[in-house]
């Protein structure tokens, strides 16, 4: 059964637009789980542009929510994450000027650093995932780094689908990577830019066990409500 993780960063974006306390990401986390999400993703960015430290601490403290904390490999952030103690960690590249995460991690450049970080998280019993581009080389490197999971960046296929361009080549790339990861005993997740249509296309890949979706879910909930969007996604990933 495929799982749905919901990224609630943009609940904090809306809250921060007013500098007040509503809508509170903590209540959003409880709410999405009540409505059927399997886990919650929050990205504690170096510039704290949406989720802040207090949100992360509060959300990770509640036993009712499985939390996937996205972080960069910055030493301070890694130290902070070990204190916050989420259930899961997803390591992502981070660039101050980007609007959202652009591309996967550079596993070659940061091999040694990543290995050390993963080891630390493993000692703390935190499931660790690497956000990577769909590349066979990166799947093999993720195995060398002893990652529990990979989250395959689906931004490219999402853009192709949205602009009604041919996406089969990218789909095949994701499929081949998912099959290899599965054979190597690495759990496969998918995320970035996903909407109903691209998620449905990706459900054909049986090796993908978890989808992490944020912006579309929060945006669509303006029109049909969060619980209806979650129900729709649960239906899509069930088939
Ligand atoms: N997965 C990862 C690793 C991400 O960095 C993001 C964006 O923060 C997402 C999933 C969610 O992407 P989107 O908001 O486009 O659904």
C-alpha cells in the first residue's frame, strides 16, 4: 500500500504573510493525519522562510504524527535536527535564492559528509532519505552511503505532464531507478511538483512506496478543502 506524506510548509507561508499565529502548522499536522495522511513533511530551511524551530519542535513532539523533517546538510541544521528528533529525515540541497528545492543532492561532491550525517541519524534511529535526481549512479551511491530511502525528484516529469509534453523517457528513468533501488533494499519515495495527474502516472511504478506532496495539496484545498484533496489523493495512490 503506497503512503501519502503531506508537506505543510505552505500553511506556515500563509501564517507568516501576516506575522500572526493563524493558520498554525501544528494544527495542520494533526488535521492532515486525522484526514488520512500517513505522515507530515516539514522543511526547516536555513532562512526559516516558512516552518520555524518552534513549529518543528512542537510537531515532532506529538506522538500522533509521523514527521519527515527535510533539511540541508549544513552542520548547524544537522545538529538542530538531532535535538528536534523527527521520525524521519530527508536530506535535500538548499540554495538561499531558490523558490523551492531545485534538483537533487550532489552525492559525489558531498559523499564523505553525507556518510557521516547518515551514520549519526542511524545511531539515533532516524530513518534517512536522500533527495536525488532519477539517476542510476545516484541510486548506487545512495546504497554506498547506507541510506534507508531515496526520494526521487519528480519536478521534471511534473513539468512535462503539466505542459503536455512527452514524459515517457523521464517516466522510464524513474522506473529503472526505482527498480534498482528496490533490488538494493532501498525504500523508494517520490516528490516535488506532484498534482493529481502526475501522481496517477507514477502509481504505475509499484516500487514507489511513498509520495510527498505539498504545494498542490495546500493550493487545491482553497477550492475543495483539505480533507477532500487528501481523500482524492488517497484514492489515486490506492489504485
Ligand atoms: N519532497 C522534497 C524533498 C521537497 O523538497 C519538496 C518541496 O519542499 C517536496 C517533496 C514537495 O514538493 P511540492 O511542494 O512541489 O509538492
